[in-house]
C-alpha cells in the first residue's frame, strides 16, 4: 500500500471538530475530538474514538460519561486551546466558561449546543478506545454552522 495514498484517502473522510468533556474524582477535563458519529436513532447512540492512555480516555473509562459540545464555524481558536492538558479554574477550562448538567461533564456556553452521553459499550482496538454513548441529555445555545476539520486546515488521521 502506498502510505501517501492511504493518508490522502483517509483524510478525505469528513469530520466535525468538537469539545468532548470528561470527568472523574480528580475533576473535569475537555479535549478537541473529531472521531465521532451518530450510530443509532432509537435509542439515540453516538460512537466516539478516544486516544488510548490519555487523561480524557481514562476519565471516560472511570466515569462512563462524556459530553460533546458542537462548536460553531469560526471557533478555531477555541478548539485549538484544547489540544493540550488543562486544569479547571473556577468554571473555566482554557479560559472558556462551562457549566454542568446530567453527567457533570463540561458544557461550554460558547458552543452551538451539546449532548451528554452514558457509555453503553466500548472496544479497545488499535491506538484508540471506541465508546458507544447513549445520549441522555441535549441542549441548544444558539443556531449556526458547525465547525469542521476542513475549515481549520487541521488533520488528525490517515
């Protein structure tokens, strides 16, 4: 297989770019995630891939919960702030205000909307864990177009 062709082909898969909130007994966290898709209407399920061994992956494994914040087109600076390890200060991560609802995972006020999930299945494969989450809560802050990987010029995958 031609490695360059493989990378180019796999990078042709379209993705959104989200802030995924996590928590455990040590506190809350969030990371920029893009391996996400809806996998069922009833019950409402999504599938999220998270890099193995990261703090966020370990928090999801421990709590069995996560939130997904849908960012708005143009929020590249916001998502970029979540490419590194963070510690919460008051109700802020990387300077962005959040609150919590059902799961206790961060929900960002600046996001278009959010949904919260309870993990119902998981698979450890390759260098990621795949979590199937049942959507147990959702909300909308405002309307707009979602942020996409293509818009940012970032690549994760391939």
